[in-house]
C-alpha cells in the first residue's frame, strides 16, 4: 500500500509541474496537502482540474486505506 501512496504522490507532483507550471517544492506541498485533510482548503488560483484531481486522489486514498 505504501507503493500506491508514492505513485499517487508522484502523479500529483508531475501534474503540478507539467500542467500548473509549479516548481518542485510547490508541487510536493500541494500533492501532500491533497492527500491529507488539509487538501480541503485550496488557494483560489488553482484551476478546476486540480481540484477534481485532488478529489479523485482523496477518494482513491480513502478507499485504499479503508480496505486495509
């Protein structure tokens, strides 16, 4: 299950760097925030796609963790 967490985190970082044009640190910050309950509060400048991705990652993480 740790591998899945790393994959989701990497996907968020890649999305932030490639689509949102953020730096590495910012992408890691928002990826971790999206995987935690802190992801509920997002800055106003994040596009709708990023919010949707956050919700998908959060849902997948909750499903994965609930199956443990």
